[in-house]
C-alpha cells in the first residue's frame, strides 16, 4: 500500500507568497515571504511541500532559480516545484538545486510528449502532471488557466495518454473550490478512479482535518492545500499550521 501524504502548497506570484481563490487574481491576498513560511513549516513534521509559481507561465517569466535554491537550502523536507517548466533543461536544473520532483501543467497539455523528453533527463517518477479541473452542471472539464476557460480536451483520454508516456503522479485541482474552504468534490475522484494508475494528489475546497480524512479515504494518495495550512478559516488571520502525529492518528489521516 502506498503511503498517504499530507502536503502544504505554497503559491507564489512575483516571488511573493499569496493566497488566491478559484484562480481569480482579484482575490489575491499577500501572505508573506516564502522563505519565512518554509522555516515555520520546518517546525512541523511535514511530509513534503509543493512550491508553485502561478504567474511564471502566464507572464512568460524565467523561473527564479535563485529563489528556488534559497528555498531548498532552508527546507528540511522533500520539495516539488511547478511554474514555467518547459523543457528537460529546466527540469534538470530544478532537480539539481535540490527538488525531488517537478510539476508541469500547461506544457503537458500543449505538448504531452514533452514528458518523454523530461523523463529521459530526470525519470518519470520525478514528474507530477498538474491538471486543473472545472465543474459545470456536474460535468468535468480541463481548465486552461492561461486563457481562463474550459477546454474540449477529454479528461480521461488526457490522463490515459500522459500515463502511457510516463509520469510519477497526477495532481488534480478543482478550480471551483480552490481556496474557498467549501469542502472537497469527491465525485471527481470517483469519476477518475478507474483511469488513474499512478498516485493521485487532490487539491481544492478542504476546510478541516475531517475533510482531509474524507479525501485520503477516497483512493487519494496525497492531499495538498494552499489554504488550510495557511489560514484556519477563510479570510481569517494568517496561521501556519499542520496536523501533528497525534492529530493524524485522531482523525485517521496517517
């Protein structure tokens, strides 16, 4: 049985740690310095951390490798990075800095076979493909976060293709719920369950440890959030937090 993991996710915009809801930049809230956040999470038993620059691809900016190096130098836990990764050279550099995985989203949709090139450089096990999903009238669509619209790409066909090419994990983010703390959408997990053969990561809507348990119990290997581990309630004060070993046992989320 694969180990279950609980993973904080830091969202960066122009090298600043922010919180954003439903992929809407008008909701952006400045949280602080990402290095400071990493140092705070060092005090917890964090399984892993995702660092995602949400505007690197959109703004066509180069990856800030210096910042990534600074983060890696401070972190006492495994790291994965996403944002602006376009080729094997980017992936190799990120791994060499000290990250265990790269997260790739837009480029894997535009050109799925880039995954084969990257896999040759760092290995398929180090690739996380991120898929943004939007729910409309109980139907699921892949969301293009650059053009801010749903696509006609069949989710199941896309998942089957990227798995055939070779990936280590798949991260699904529910656009409608991301950053809202309105509760997770377990239907998407059931919808995709028979199609996903690699570890599945879920993001979107969780507001409590009970929600984490529901997600982990729903054939999900990894739970991640950019909200619950930064704020205990929506629009509340900034309170970095992470479940202790006793809390994981209490809520059955080990």
